[in-house]
């Protein structure tokens, strides 16, 4: 049983937590204070409008039939039509849109005073109807723990025969200069110490910057003892250079000891120019005693004089004497015999006569038995103080090679000799 004023008290108490508004009424509230949740209950397809004074700038509402909730903000002008919308659909599917009634200037920008993280359980799709996606940053870093990933795939669906996807490395500098580096593709991994290391690379640079005469260079590199080293270099000399029009020069390998292997045929439309091995052979017979004899390049008759017509030959290009291979029908090791091989020249510009020859280098070897051979290696260990101590000669030098026993072998010997030269035809 309620006391006589209880009914009135219960009716008044309802307004402490609920506010009732007639259908055609408008509620204007400046401040709402509550120690708990504030609920706004609206009919379907009704909205809570947001006003600044009399200026309408947005609304919040929902559509139960279409299963979405929308939050809309308008530009701050009288009678606004351009807006920003946040839609939330079934399953939490969310869509953000902007609308410019007069054009396409409703740009969308996120500016964070910190990091921006996109974390998707599915895929992230970027669509740019203007055909450009631009980033201003120092690094674009993609990571994956899946084998053979990450992959960078550029897929073109246009069907022209002479066109396809492109990767462009562009250095946008107004003051480019000859020799300027343009871009690098690096292939990196960890070395045995766990340090990141570049093991290979492709580098592009400017050979000639002048407008209308632009030339470039490409370098394919591999790591050698911790540093990237050119393995393949292709460059285009300027057309203004004598005889260089339309040429592209290519250098393969690095250092003299490098090996280039061609698995198949090598077709050359002009000529191969570079350092070539040239072999000269001869046979002769004599009792050499201990007198110096010149090895004949033309006949089987050796001679003691450099100026003999059968002795010298003219070098068509600069080069080196690498080795002299010697084998005799008789012992050449009697009485601890030593054999001295000497390389002579008469320089271009000096007359081929008399004693005008000059000694370049001498190599001494132990005389062999008749069962084996001797090799005089002129690439190292030349006799100190004997001539110029070199095995090198210039183009058009007249060359002669001599042999001298330190001990007479006391018999006629048949001799076969092979001389191995290196000739440099690079600029021939």
C-alpha cells in the first residue's frame, strides 16, 4: 500500500533519467551532465542534427532497413552541400567518403603526430583514378617470412607489342654532370659475421650530359673481398669522339687473372682486339759450346749475330715474352750446366745493323737431361742487373732471343724451341 503522495513522486522521478519529446518538438540543449550513460532513442531513419547556433554542420543517424549507421560532417558555410561521411554497415564493414558537389576537390588527408598503422586481416587495396600514387619518404620496407617472398609484381594488361611495365630510377637533379651516379639495384645478405653485405649490384650513371649528345653507362658488379667490383661495364662514347658514332663499348671481367667462359659459339662481326697469345716455334741442330747463339725464327740455321737475316722478327704490337720452352736430343746438364736465355730488341727508329740491339732481360735455368725439358719463365725472376730487367717490348720493335750454355756439352744436339709471347692488340 502506497502513501498518498507516492504516485506523484514516482511520476516526477521518471524525469530524473528520461526526457520525453513530442514528435514535432525540438530540443535545444547547451549542456548535458550525467554520472552514467546518456541514451538517445530515435525512430528509424531519424537523425541527431549538429548545429553551431543556427548553422547546420552535421548529423548522426541510422537506417535499420539498410543496416547502416552514418556520421556526416558538412563544410562550415551557409547551406552546405559538401560533406564527409563515416558509414558503418553489417559485420562492422566501414566506409569513409567525401563529397564535392561542384567537382573533385573533396580531398582526404590523414596527418598524425605519430605513427599510422594499417593492420588488415585481409588485403589492402589502393585505387587511384588519377593514375598516380605518390610517397615522400626515405625508405619503403617490405618484409615477409614466407619462402620466395616478398615479391614486387608490376602487371600490365595493355596488349601493345612494343610496350610493357617499366621500373624507372630517376635522379631529379638540375645540375647533373658527366660521370654522375644515377641509381643502384643492390643484392644484399648477411656474411659469416652476421653483418649486412652487398654481394651484387647494378649501377647506372651518366657518361655525357650534354643535351642531344647524352650517353650513359651501366655496371654489373659482384662482391670481391668485401667490395663491389665491376664484372660487366657497357658505356656509350660521345658521337663527337673520332670514329665513335653509334658505338657501345663493353668490358667483361676484372683484372688479368679473370676467366670469361662462353658456353657455346662466339660470333664476332668485326675482330677480337685485346691481349693475344702468339706462339713462335723453330728447330735447329748444332754444337753450341759456350758461345751465345740466337734462336732462328726463319730457318733451321742459328747464328751468333742478332743482325743475321734469320734471327729477328718485328713485333706488330706491344707485348711481353712469357716463356721459352726448350727440349734437346742430348743431355744439357753435363757439369752442372746452366742455360741463359736472353731477350733483345732494336727499337723502332734505330737501324737494324751492327750491335744496335739492347738487352731487355735474362732468365737462367738449370740444363735438363735429354729425357725432359726446360722452361725459361720471363714473367718473374729475371737476372738482376742484366739489361732492363723486363720482358716487355713496344710495337714495331725488332726482337731476338738467344741461348748460351755455361758449360760446353761437347756434342751436336737437335733442338726444338717454342716461344710464347703476349701481344696487346687493344688499340691495333
